[in-house]
């Protein structure tokens, strides 16, 4: 990420909206915004494959051959930024489930995958797909489901200004596509 270019452009943005970037409250704003963007968009530096490698620590799944064992993690909180307006997507919760195929992911790795995939300019639909793809690769399982619920400030704070609107997206791969009982494990109510 080019921090100096971000600082330069934020200073230009401040001027373009009629602000004085040299006034006391704004003097350090370009540098602060650049550091903030570096942090909240850290996921842009990595491909889905690289994230799967980063957080792909697995352990032997002792399921005694039970192919119906399922790992479910609910209410993982993330936030992201809409690529259309650079607006905050907030109050986002992610539910993830997968069927182990001999290996299980460390539980914290599931939350880390969700967090890193969200640290990009995103669409909520793509975020679900990215998480599915990364979990599938990291866990070595084709059977993955992801449900995300979130609010989008491009809808709640501007435009239609519908403050209570929430978006729910589902992404199902493998057995989760066809088996309703698996889908019900992660559907938000």
C-alpha cells in the first residue's frame, strides 16, 4: 500500500470539499487516514490462497469415520467497506460451517479467515464466497457454508437512509448446497 500517495490524495480530498488541510484539527488527518486504511484494508495484500496458507493450521479430526460431523462457528463479528461507495459495512456477523475431511481448522483460524477476507473493498456476496473458498482450501473440505448478516452505511446513512435495513447472504458449497439440514445449522434467525 502506498501510504504517501494516500496522504497526498486525502489532502487533495480535504481541499476539494472546501476544507483547509492546514487547520489544527486536520493537519495530521492525511497521515491518520493512511494508517487507518493500511490497517482496515490489510486483506488486499493477500490472495484467498495466501490467506488459506496463513491461517491453514489443521489438526487430525478424530471422527471415527463419521462423515456427518460438522464444525459450526457462529456470530463472528467483522466489518468491511463497500467497494461501490467506500462506505462502512457494519454490525456484520458471519456464521461458518464445514464438514471435516480428516482434518479440522484451529477455531481461531476460522475467525481470522473471516476477518482478513473482510479487510478488503468488498461486496457482502463476494465476502461470503471468499470465506467459503478460503475455508475449503484451508480445511481441505468441499463442504462449506457461510451466512452473513450486516448493515451497509451506503443504505442506512445516505441514499434511501433506511436505518434498520440489513442484508443477509448465503454461500453454500458441496453438501451444504443440497442438504437443508446442514443449511439450518448456520441460518440466522
